[in-house]
C-alpha cells in the first residue's frame, strides 16, 4: 500500500512517498519546487516512481482489520485531508535515511582525504629520489 503526501515546506513544495509492505514502512522525500498541479504530480509518479530511493524499512504496528462504521470512516478521511504534513513514522524514516547518507558522505570524504594525503606523500618521496639521482 502506498501513499503520497504533498505539502508546503517553506520555500518549496515537498512530496513524501510512504510505502507499507509486510509491516514495514519505507519513505522517500521529493522536492517539487513550485506548487505542482495534479497532472504534474501524476506524471511524476508515472515516470519517476521506479527511480525513487526509499529509506530502509522501519517496523510499524498495523491495526487489525476490523469493520469500521461508515460514518467513522468518513470522519477519519476528512480528518486526514485536513491534516497537512506527514506521519511521525515517515519523519523518523526520513531522519534515519538522512543520518545514513551523512555517515556515507563522511566516510567517502575521509577516504578521499587519505588518498590525497597518500598521493602527496608519494610525490614527495619521488621528488627526494630525483634530487638524490642528480648528484
């Protein structure tokens, strides 16, 4: 089951895709920029849904499927339409994804620094050898 929530997060419009499978929630955040029209959102979903990078699955408890009174169901639907924003579970999944990306960036940056340091060291050693050869 999937759900898309589009909301205004100053200064851009943001869409959050929530996908629930086997009791696990996966989320993906997309920045639209200016306010998207309905057909633009639909077109985006059709063209780019396969390219979305969802967060790692987060376990959630699903409520048991019980018969809900139609009036109660209608109230819940209208309440969810009034509620602007995303669920706290989705926010948690997005936060975890950001932290994971941050750690990956730090690791990559550290590796690049070490590689650069090693290259400078090797150049220095080569320069020393060239100076000694000249004698």
